[in-house]
């Protein structure tokens, strides 16, 4: 699933998730990280983020 996203979409997904985590959203993976951006990157790598990317054609 991750292979479908280009680098801009990946950055947007991780950034949006990091914002959610910084506002207190539950973390979806077991991690020792404390920085929201690093937590979001781990969640992205684990392929557990419930984000959908819509592209205009």
C-alpha cells in the first residue's frame, strides 16, 4: 500500500498524523519514541495509518 504514495503524499500523511498525535490521539504502534513526527513515521512504516489519498484525474 505504501508504494502507491509519492513523496509529497507521504509527507502530508506523516505530517497530518504527527499533528493528531501531538493533540493526544492514541498511538497505533508500540514505540519508545516521544516525538510525534517520529511516532507518525513509525506508524507509516508499519502500514497502520487509516488515511486515504484522493487524486484528481
